[in-house]
């Protein structure tokens, strides 16, 4: 099945805005440990877009400022997870798609509870689409489009990227309380030399992705 894919050049009239656009993005596909996170967000008109950018392009302080603004102002937002055991079972792509589905349905549930309309369009960062199934308006597939590098210019995807990144970083800092010898607060589970050395010395931590090569440089 052909995936509908858009690029920056397809938005000649400007990036998609409005209350009926849901953006979805992920954080944490590359680490050797910990969950992958997915964010979903529906922004209101008048949201301060100057706060937004690709989460990787923002400093930690600016991400925190933007995160607070999103959770306080968004019409609906959600962060969802796929855990290391699911990553090992499904592979990282499948687990990422699962987290995105969970995040979307978190947003849809909040909109329904608030008596708001469900998104007319769902934009997912990248060139793959999760199977979002159905919501109260029916199949989501016809409303869902992949946007290559959308986290650089689609406000709702930028917001989703920030939600996922901040939530995952905070989660890894909490895991550091449980497993301080692995250094998760510093490297957030990414494949640094420090992380691999700890795995060689101590063995895999309880949140290790066992299907990943976590020992070798």
C-alpha cells in the first residue's frame, strides 16, 4: 500500500495550522536501553509558534519552556510508550508505530471527552505511517499523511517532537535513580562508549533492549 508522503515543498502556502491538525512524532529510536516515546498534539489557533522547533534543535531549557506551553495550551496532547520488551518482540520500527498509535488514541480520547471534533488531518513525521485504526469518526487512515522532516516546519509535529523528547529524557533520568551505575541521566540510553562499557562490565540492565548490540563499540 502506497504511503502518502509530503515534503516542505508541498506546503507552498505555509505549514498546516489550525485546531483540527494532529501532529505525531517519536523520540528514542536509537538508544540501546529504555522505551521509545511518541508524542501527539493538537494546537489551538494563536499558539506561540516562536517557541517551537525540531526538539533536537532546541536547548534543554527551551524544550522545557515549550513543553510547559504545549501541555498548558494544547487542545489535546498525549505521550505514549513502547517498552524494551515490546521493542525486542516487534523490532524498533514496529514498536515506534505502536507508540504512535497509542499517542494518537490518547489525543482522540481527550478530544472526545471535551466534546471537541476529532482531527481532520493527522501528520506523522518521517516517511512511514502507523496503523492508527479507527476513532469515533471512523478509519484514521484517510486522514493520515507522512511528512518528511515535518518536525522542522509543521507546528503540530514540532510540538509532538518536544513532548516525546522531554518525556523520554525525564523517564531516563528516573531510571538513573534505579540503576545509577549505567549513567542513564547522562546519555539517556544512547550508544555512548560509557554506556557500552557499563554493559560489558555489569551485563544488561533491566531496561536494556536485548535485541540491540549493546556491548560492542
